[in-house]
C-alpha cells in the first residue's frame, strides 16, 4: 500500500502505511497534528491533536488534554482523498513517517506554494 500525493500535475508515491500530517493553523498560529493510516478502503484518520483552541479549532467533547495537546480519535471513516490547501499564511504542511518529517515542497523537490495537494491511496493501474 502506498500514499499518493498530487500537486500541480505531479504525482509522488510514498511506500508508507501510516503517517502524521502536521501544520500550523493560519490564524491562531497553533500546532495541529493528525495520524493517518493508508488502507485498501482509503485514508483513515486515527487520531488528531491540537496545541490550543480558538478560531475554528475547538476540540470535540471527547478530546483529552495530555502534555499540552488536546487529542481525540474520530470515528474511522476512510476517505478516498484528502485535499490540502495552502494560504501561505502559516507555512507548509509537514508529512512525518519513521521519525522523519518533510515539507510537501521537500517531498516534491520544488516549492509547492499556493498549489493544492491531494492525498489518496495509490491504486494499481
């Protein structure tokens, strides 16, 4: 199973089964992290964490505060794709796997800028 990233007509396939997506909220400048699984049914969010609250970042009632992070596990609903936008106001998305984090620009080998990136499970032709 692999993760496919598509942006500005370029597709990158990463041979990973799980990853953490992290970013900084553009208004609150607060860290956000999500743990994802790559499954035959699609991308499944396993756990989400935010370092604070405000401006559309309210954690759900089941969230627990641990080590300064509000964390929760949403219902496991596989998604066929996840679309990542970039306003340019808060830096880049980071994808972490096996204790290594890279920006999307580093993964693609060129600046992503304001281009949308779509994540999905790579499908064999």
